C-alpha cells in the first residue's frame, strides 16, 4: 500500500516547504524506497501556463508536457525523478473536473458541494499519484499557509485521507517560523503554537514540526513546543538558515527525520546512501574559481522567471569547480544607443533564454550579434535559438526584414513561423508544443559531441518554429542545423562550427539538469566559457 506524507506550512509563506518536502523525499529515496512528489496550489488558474513570469516565476514543464509550478523543478533536481501530470494540482483543475462531471450528469442529479464532491476529487488526485507512479511513498506539498481560505478544501481532504488510511499510512509535516527577537535576544515559539492550534482546529494533528529559524532551538524550546503541540520532542526538526541549500537534507538526516517517518509507516529503516550528496556539498563549499555569465532576458527583474536556467548554469559550474556569477541584463535596455563592449566586458559567455512577445527582442538580437562577432561563447534556448537564426539571416545572409510572425504577423521574411497545427487555435492555456520530443543529432556536430549519442529526448514549450524555407540559404552561409525532429522535420538545434562555442536549441535543456549531473549543453557552454 502506498504511504502518504503531507507537508503544510504556517505563520508565513516562504519557509521552504518545497525544500523540506524535497529533502525528505531525497532521504527516503536514499534508503531504497520509490518516492513520488506532488504539489497542491490553491489558485484558481488551471495551471501556471498563462500566468505572468513577473508574478509567478518560471513555468516548469514535465516530460509528459504538463505546465507546472516552479517547485516541481526543485523536486526533480533533488530526487532525480521525472514527475508527471499528477504532480501539480490546482484549485482550477479540481473545479474544472467537478463542473465537467456535473455537466455530464455523473453526480446523478445530486447537489454538488465542497464536501464531498470537491474533497473527493482532491483525494482522487492524491491516490492517482500513487497508482500512476507506483511509488512506495508519495509526498504532497500544500501551497500557501494554514488558515488561508483558498486551501481549506485541500486541508479537509487530507483530514479525510488520514481517517480513511490511518496513521500507519499517512504522515503530516508542518513547517513553522520560530522568530528571533532582537533586543531581548530570544527565540519565540508562540507563532508555532498558534499555527498548530489552527491546524488542529481543522482536524489535523501534525506528526512532525519543522521549525525554521536562524539558529538552532535548544532542548528547553523543543520541550515547550512538544508540550503545547502534543508531539514527541524528537519529532521537532530544526531547519536553520544555511549558505548551501544542499546541506538541508543532511541536517534532516542528522536529526533522523526520515527514520521517524519510516517507523510510523512500519517500513524497514535500511542504510541510507547519501555519500554522493555529501560529495556535492563539499564541491559547492569549495569552488575555487569564479566566472561571469551574461543572461539577457525579458523578465530579469524577477530572477525566479529563469530559475531552472540559473540552476543549470550553477550545476555546470560545480563540475568545473567554478562559481557562476550571473550578470542579469534586461534586453529592453540594450535597444538604445548602448556600449555593448562595456556591458559584456566581464562576461565570459552569453545566454539568451526563452520568452514570449515582442518586448525586448531587438536587444536580444543585438546581444546575439555581439556574441557571434566577438567569438564569445553563446547558448540560445527556445526564443534564444529562434533569434539566433533571425540575427544570422539579417546580418550574415542579408535577408531584409527577417523576423518572426510572433512579433510581426505580416513580415516579408518569416524566419520563424507559426506551426501548422497551431493555426486556428484561440485558447492560450495548454496549447503549446509541450513535453518530450525526440531529436536526431548530426554526427560530427558540437551537439553530437556534447550528448555523445545519436538520439535525444528533450522538453519543449513553444508555439513557433524555424521556417524550413530558409534552411538552405542559412546553411550556405555556414549555419549548421545539427538537431532535427525527423517525425515533423522540425529544426531543433543550430550551431556555428567556425565559432568558439555558438549553439541554440528549440527545447528547454534546463528542465533536465541536476546538481549532481549537469546537462550536456550547459556543460559544454560553461567549459568553453571558462576557457
């Protein structure tokens, strides 16, 4: 029978529920158990696919093409498991499903209510995750904080799951803030006490409390929390602030957090294999060099909009014992009369990531031109790859008015055009080319050398494609199309062999990078940037 761990948060948001959930999952996996992860988001959007990057951050895409919360990126990077459509459930998805069933008559004329219909739908999503993944343990993070109106139906569903499955199959982890009051120099447990009171008023008694603070709690404070919150003292886990985020799973391991969960589940406490993670921590703590990489994007005001890209750069840096300093550049600010040489003076490489819309596009094209003409290592992702072909068409091939139909629907030379199957689509949500698609690599190319294999699977999120009408013209001038989706004859990777390192990909390699196993494209980009 699948076991279920639920992670809730109280007092304030931003306590690190996602990192707590990921850390517990990593430890349980290290003991030989198959683990799957899930996030419940209380917002009414069906998924974050149509939400502004400035408001929500990046949209993480799973292998099966689900557009999800960026926390799923943390999950995958920590546990190195591919998640799927059952991993990110929103209120919007739940209500859409309930209303669809009501319209079909599935409820046989009953009055549709929050309890039991909405809560049943939520429970079904929890159980479905266990069935589809075949996991021994499913860890579910509940977005928001206890007491939020938006999440009440989720909490009620979890209460019902505990009632149905019993304590031996369910485990509740509650993360809280223990603030340090300067002046009196005290840690205060009252916010934790009140948060647990709120949780218990909703019918849930936590089995473990993870206390977030800037210093460790002493034995006296743990006894106080244990007394007022009715849990064993050893089930109170310190989550102190750390410089290296990868230290958190080891901190939990040293406090037997995973052992406590396994014992409640009646599962064998096998030996943990965490040497590889300790090696990662040692690497991150002892990076001997530093280089600057310029990230030229449309949403740089919110760094979370490019979270997976930034993480992937650092992962490649770990391999070469090098700290990656990102120079965040707003592409719009490059469109005027600016000194690019001065802006990129200290940057050893330039990366142009994905994005949508016409704002800041010409600034990105100027950055790509600078990289190409000055032999600066370049990596273009999705939109970055498309703009690299436009820049090459304009400035090398002399194709006037080369552009994308995304920015100019009437352009004379659409180097990038709307995919045939996308024409006529009006809904924005969930209608892009999403998830894993196969790509065949050209032997002898930079991409082939990076991957060291002929066929790859990479995740996509876009609507426009390279227009093959211009392929021959660009090839004649030296641009190599080194990756192609043979099924649809879509160009996936472009590169310039004459350049130190110039490559662009239509897919999003950042979604498959791991701290212990950097992605091949980021690997070669950072390696050549260091050179």
